[in-house]
C-alpha cells in the first residue's frame, strides 16, 4: 500500500494541494474533494497528512480541514471494496509491468509503475492473509483470543485501533479481518468491531504529522480523532443491526465487512456535516 500510495501521490500531489486549497471554502465542497482525492490516492492517511501540512503552512484554516476529513473517511472505503474483487488472473501481469516501470528514470512511468506494482502486491498480500488465517488459528492462544473477540466486541475495537496505529493503514487491518471472516474464524459483528477500531487507529498518522506544527494543525489532528471516536461510540451499540443490514446486501463475508465500512463512514460524515461549525468550536474549546 505504501508503494502504491507513493506512485499515486507522485502523480497527483501538486494538483491535490491545489484542489484542497481552492475548493474547500464550504464543508460540502471540502467533503466532496476529500472523498474524491482519497479514492484516487487510496489512502485517507495521505490526504490527512497533506491537509495538516497545508493547515500548518497557513494555506488552509482549521475549519476548512473538517470538510476534507469527512470526505477522506468516505473515500477510504473504496480500498476495502477494491480488495474484495477477484482479479487473480491479472495480478501477475500487474506485478511484471509495474516492476519493469520502476526502473524508469522518468517521473511519470516510475509513478505509474509504483501504483501498478503496489496494487499487485496488495492482492498478493490479501492472498497471503487468506492462506495464513487457518494455520494461525490452530495455535491455542490465537483460538482463545478469537473467541474473546467474538464474544466481546470492545476487544475488537481495541484490536482494530492498535493494529491500525502500528501499521498506519485501516484498509490493511480490515483486509486482515476479512481473511479470518472468510475462514469462519471471526464472526461478522467482531469484524465490524475491528473495522470501527481501525477508523480510530488511522488518526495516528495525522496526529504525528501535526507534532511541532502550529495550533491549527494540531486542532485538525484532534478533530480527526474526535470525529472518529464519536462515530464509533454512536455505532458500537448498533453493531448487531449493522451486521444484519450488510448480510441482506451481500452473501460473501468479506464483501459484507466492506459494505459495513461504507455505511459507517457515509452515515457518520453526512450526520456530522450540518454540525461542522459547532464541532469546530467544541474542539477549539477542548484543546485550548
């Protein structure tokens, strides 16, 4: 994912900064731009790091950044939907073409090569998770831990938060959960709990980017954390209901989890959108 993100960022970084500066005067515009750019870059963390950097440099205000983070939460769900696709016949050509383009000294082919090679590696990694899930579950300690996660959803939220904070990718955490789901080792509600925690854990990247920055940059990072924490607190009691909804929408367990991520982030972002001003004042008062 880092290789793919590098390639996509090299292709679009200048334009990304331009869009973020010029089309975020209203939270609705900010949310739309944040969603589109995150979908293109396949990383909410990358968009948030760029946003924090622009706020720190004085090109964006803290208020403008909130719309972008609402959109980035929506855009990142494209990755979880993407990794549920079966493109096994195309993975090897993607790796070969991408690997060859990595040797180019020109920016455009190198960036395209990074994107293609990273995408191929992502699907190889997902296959690796899938094949390792069952052997890993044979260890007694892992079995016991999975049982606790299935019984206590709060453990799942904690697990998703910690893993995502360590690997800086909520999509990868959800992908790992999908492999356990597909092998019947993890229940759907437990997978949803891990997905909720992953949304909190992904805030660590923006927070680290704000360290040493101006006050507004730090407020942006804090707002990102609080936004996701409030969303998780609101949805945590609704985990069983969300599980039933996605079971109606899809048959495959991994697709159900991907859909739950889409529903969670879209609902949270659209509910928060009318309250951007009071939310920004809340964060400013809390973190004076």
